[in-house]
C-alpha cells in the first residue's frame, strides 16, 4: 500500500546523518532535536503548542485526560474509524457514543452528532478520515451551542488545509478544536521510522497540563500533580520527522496527483464510486478509497493480489459491531452509511513514490475484473 523503502532512499543522506548525530551525542530522550521538531511542527501547523508523545493513541488518550471528564461522561465519535478513537474513550471509563458518517466523504455527520447529544455529553471527537477534514464548521457550531469540547483525530489528515466557509480563513487540519491529535506511525502521511504522536492546542492552560500528563503528571521532577502516563517521542524519531516535515507538502502533492489519476480513470464507471473531496478542505489522501457497487470485493482483491497489487479494506467492521464494543444500545442497521461502507469500500495503493506506469497497471487490473 505504501513504498517507504523508495521514499527513504531519496532522503537517505539527510536521514542517516541526522540519526548518527543523535547516536553520537547519546541524547536519546528529550534531546534538543525533540524541541526543534516541536517548534518546526508548531510553525508548520500555525499552532501555539505542540506536545510530542509516544503514538497517536496516546495523543488521543492525553487529550481526553486533559479535559477533566468524569466516569460515565459521553464522548461522541464516528462508527467508521480506526479503533483507537473509541478505545481511549472506553479505557478512561467514559462512554463512547457512536454516530453515522456522510456517504460522500465518509466523515462524521454533524446532524447525527446533534441528535446524539444528551445531558451527559462532554466532548466530540471528529476524525478527519482518509485525509480530508470533517465538517469542522458545523461541528464547532454544535460544540459552542452545547458547551462541548472538540478533540480532532487528525492521524490521517496532517497537512490538509481547511477553509472556513463563513470567514474564508484557511488553517491546517487539527488546529480548530480544543485539542488536535496526530500519529507518526510509519505509514501515516508524516511517518517516523517507529512510533510517534503529538497533541496540539492554542490553549496555554491545556498545553501545560498535556505536557505534564505525558510526563507522569509532573512539572518539577518527582513532584506529581496528576496521575499521568509516560509517553514521549524519542530523539531519533524527532530527527527523522524533522527532515520529513520539510517534504510533507511535496508528499501531499504527490498523493494528490496519484488520486487525480485514479479519479479520472474511474470517473465514468457506474459501479465504482471514487472519493469526493468536500468544498471546505483539501484532501491529502492518506488512503484512496473506492466504494464498489455490486462488485465482488473479495474477488477483486484476489485478482489484484494475483498481479502483485496490494489493496486493503479500511475498515471492515464498524465500531458498533466490534466484539469488544458490543453494547445493547447498538445493533446491525443503526448506522446504515457506515455499514454500507464497511461492506463495500476498498483502498488502492497510494503513496509518495507512485509512477504513472504503476497506476496504469493498477487501474487496468481493476477495470479488467470489474468490466
Ligand atoms: C493511526 C491512527 C490512530 C492511532 O495512531 P497510532 O500512532 O497507531 O497509535 C488513531 N486514529 C486514527 C484515525 C488513525 O488512523
């Protein structure tokens, strides 16, 4: 699905030198390169505070820990996402309240959010799925009306630009809510060579608390004000990410070019619905995901595999139908769009190193099976 080896080869000289420098100074934890990456990411995102942490799941957990929620408080999120989003809610003894997504963008449906609000609702976690932002404008309006926190799961859309339809102001995805979260998992759009994550906020008080929570709840060493966790980005990953951050816009452009090629190739096909980009956001195509209408998905994937072409289903089981998250509140049929998507989506390879030949071959293989 991705080609991280070819990508590395192009930046090998820079990356190798940066990694060796960390090793030669042995500043593996909290080296000055960590602080440097933090500052560069703050600048890139146009946000006041970035707090680096161990992975994207920790980032979501830290965000919820910082909001002073009580056991049983409800947090609304989408049923069509990676499990981490709901997992952290459940782990903190909060109540995940799931809602459906929109059929064109696969992102959380703001109308469904508003319907799901109760007196116990405290926060909304929109996921900017596959690389474009959810309808943040509508979500922030709802949050304001009902006094809810917004934590953005931006693990898949780092670098996307969102333009407010009212003010016309453009900002980076993940910087609108109270807290934004991202992941530097290797296959993410800004991927490390191991695990990593970050939370971001413009709020000074939240930033100070997040920083302490990620460091055992302490500010002064061995004095613990909160029950925290240990979650940090190590210096080697920070050194690598700092180099890759400089290429992020170029990487996004390469993904967009590949997506445009696919879109054109599938444009007039009745049984293949290509991904739509909402008007208020750019799309950085963490995934290129098609909806298949009346096509045998397993058969198509096997056909592609027989030609050495990867494909994947994100995500085959909606959260409300996952074994660990079964709940008498939910049953099959509750979220028809999510369920339709889980049954019919397929993602094709998309990454920074795609060539025209590769894409032609993939498109040809898909059409061969479908036609
Ligand atoms: C990858 C991902 C995460 C978790 O990130 P990790 O770094 O793997 O913990 C959370 N949410 C979404 C939507 C993701 O895609």
